[in-house]
């Protein structure tokens, strides 16, 4: 057997970043006691007790040794690479590339909102179309907007149906709808309550459709549509309008349609689901390589098999990745050669054969 090198641990998960660093240093020292020559590959920390954040230095640490390479795995955007995987519960994603899909910075947070829109009257009221006021985005910190259904201090129930968010240019000219929502499920809606009161549920809407119902709140509460985010253009104006209905709405309740605006405290920008986003994520690791002048190796990148179904763009993603890896002169391993979920050959219980081959992917690699 010929040993090319030692890869210490695949996707290390520890109780703390320090635990993995200490173990890795011990392993390197033990190997060097018996083998001073072979390459040792050290992977960055993968996670801490189910926390997958990047803590510092991309979860890397440097070890004083003349023959060490550092490695990482790349699955971006995760909602695309791991869509429909049974172990994550990720739903089906849009194809790649998708210029309509926004990828927001990890530190995106609430910044301000449209607070002056019309509200439901107290008591009972039928379905009615409420037109919101225009809000001009003059603050340069505004990054994204999204719809929110507000039901504050309401012991009764507020119903929210189909809605639109309109965009206007600097001169007030209507440009189109940046967001159109037809309620069909609670997917993509995040319910927040200041004191934990209230609940959100799917209810019967107008004309046989469906609606979102928020009831029993004793403080500020709302449902935000994270899946309906749109990019804010400085100087443009936005207005949300849609259908609402009330049932035993409290006298002092505030129930209305709202646009929530978000910002990135670190000043990061939005990306679309395309090659430039892949470049942005990859360049973080290239910067680590250049800053510390160390060998870097991409130990895994790949896609779940569903991404290669017709129209999902899996080959586009792999092609863009390969072009970027060539551009940055980065060695890599595609994950995986032979397994059910990510394999170039999908039948993990038999030898590779044509029946289980991802022929498009094989052709792509052979054409390089």
C-alpha cells in the first residue's frame, strides 16, 4: 500500500473550537514521531454541538509543520446543494442559476418598517382590500424588504390574504410588483411574538383561497415572509397592499400589512444565485491561502442527485465551480465517486455501471 498522506478527521465536530485544535496538534505530533515526511491534511472545524457558524479565521488554525495542507468543504448555497435530502429536511429549491433568488448576508437583521398603513377596525369586518402608503428608501443602510402581517394586542383574530408590494422610481413612476403573494401554506413565514402570546395558522381565505390567521396576541406580534424578500433600490419607493379580514378584533389592536426593511451591520452585500456568489464564498478561502502562504485543498464539493434532474441546473453549478477552481489554481476532490446521494454513480450497492451513471456529469469531467 502506498500512503500519499494523512487526512486527520473528516468534517470534525467538537465541543469547542479549542478541542479540535488541541486534538489536531496531538495527532500531528504523534504522526511526526514515526513519520516525518508524509503530507498531513488538517480540515477546518466543521461544527460545535450542532452550531455550524464560522467563529474566526474560517475555523482554521495554523500548525507549525513544513508539510501540512489545509482543507475545507464547499456546499453553497446549501439550500440548493442539499435540496430534498432526507437527513436535512430541505425542500426543493429553484434551479441554478437563478437571478431572482436573493442570498442575504448571514448577519441580516431587522432595521425599520412601514408603520403608517391602514389597520383593521375593531370587531368583525369582512374581506377588504387595503392599500398601503408609499415608503421612500432614502436610508443607504436599507438592504432588503419583505412583507409582514401585524396583529398587535389582539385577543381576536386577524386574517391576511393575497398581497402585492409595488415599486416606484425616484419620480414616483410605477415600475412593477417586486413581490406578489398568494397564500397557500405557512412555509416561508416566520411568526414572532414579543411576549410569546398568540399563534399563526392557515385558514380559509376569500373566494375559496387560503389566508394566514394570527390570533390571541397580548403584545406586539407579526408574521414575516422571509421567502418574499426583495432587493431595495436606493431612492425608490415601496408600498404593500392586500386583503385583510377581522374577527372580534380588540379595540386597541393594531392589525395591518407592513414592509419590514433589513440591513447588514457589517455592510455586506446581496448576491443572486449565480457564479459570482460562488466566487464570493470561494474567495474567502483563497484569501486564507494567500494571507498565510499555505497549501489549500478543496476536500469536497458536489450536489445531491435531485439537482441533476431536468431543469434544475446541476451541471451548470458544477461547470461554474470547475471554472473557478481552475481560475484560482485550487486542487479538489468531487464528492462523490460512487454512492446513492451524491455519487457520479448512484448505485452504492453494486459496482459502477452505466445504469447508475450520471452521464451528463461524466461527460463534463471527461471534456476537461
